[in-house]
C-alpha cells in the first residue's frame, strides 16, 4: 500500500469525487492509473485498497490531498505525473500498512482560506474566530444532519489585503469551513455580532434568511492532512514539476490582475479616458 500527496487547482473540476459526465480530480487520478496499467477502469470499480483523505467541493484546491492504494514499487509520483493533467500533480509518497485507510486514519485536516478584506476589522475577525473555536455542535453551519459536533481551531493572520484563515479539525462536515469563513466575514464587516455567532452555535435550528451561506470555494485550499506514523518523502522530479505548474499559474494570475486593474483605473478616471 502506498499513499500519495496530490496538489491540484480545483477551478477546472467539479470537485474531487468522481461524478458522471463531468471532470473531477478523482477521475483524472483513475484515468492516470488506468493508463499506467495499475488497474482497469472498464472492469473494476476502483483500485485495490483505494481511499482518499477527503472530498473537496467544486472549485476548491489542494496542496496535500492524500490518496492511497495498492500499486507496484515503480508507481512513484513522477510516474503518475506522466499521465495526469497539468492541473493535478503528485509530489510525495509514503509506504503505508496494508490496512491503511486514507479517510479514516487521518488525524487532522487543515484548510486555508484567503479572505479578501482590506476593509475588514482584524479585531472583530479574531473575536469571531475565538467564539467558533473549540468543540461545538455546528448543525447550523452544514447541510449534514449528523456528525456535526466537532472540535475546531481557527487561526487568523493579516497578510496585506487578505485575512488568512487556517481552520483545523479531525474532520469536517460538508461546507463547514466555507460557512465558518462567512461567519468571520460577517462579524469582521460589522454585519454580524458575537451574539449572532453564539446563536448559530446554539441548539435552535436556523435556516432560510437566518442561515449562513457558504463563502465562495475558489479561495479555499486543503493545506495539510496528518497521518501519525507515515513518512512522506518528496519526489524531487515530481515536486519540481508541480512547482513549475503552479508558479506559471501564479504568473498568469498576476498578469490578469494587472490588466483588470488598468481597466478599473481607466474607467474610474485614474488614467487616460474622458474627463467629466
């Protein structure tokens, strides 16, 4: 059994878990394994021993999504990258026990959300994070009907125009992280109070206009999944390939932001254009 760290840009995909007729990260992984002869998609449901750390939503990206399955010794991250699309890169691997399960054996998961907020109040954001941290029943912040009691930690850092939220727990019900982000944003912007947060954490069901919608998925990253006892080793070739892909994406995003900024400045009268 071998476990792999997988990084991906989630924007082109309809989530991690495979679905009929739409591209998903899991389908890309299964296609790569089929091309390598590790398993035959036409005859088998999934690779032997296969499991993944979690099911990220459409648009959510990952640095350390973890998948594990039985495979030959030659099936290294660089071999997977030879068949994976550029949006999906394997970059590290670890030998795992025969009974290892990537979902159930994960001790801790950490997500990072970059919340754009030059006008958000850092102190109020920290207060919201303090209210939400700890063990609570988050039934008002997920569509799940069970498994809603979780022990969550939230750390907030100001990084220039962004509030960076690091949210960690043993596991998360659906949409919890993005709804926690919405609550922090609401308090930091003055649209919600700490009393509103306590009400959300209380036993009364709140939905409809009183409910909290999930924040957009694109700024969310699955940053880490911890497995006690597993020693992940970087594959230098595969890691360099992943770095090149995402450095190019960062450059393209910076160019797009520069162009959009020039347009915004131009229509706003900052440069060129017609006077009043």
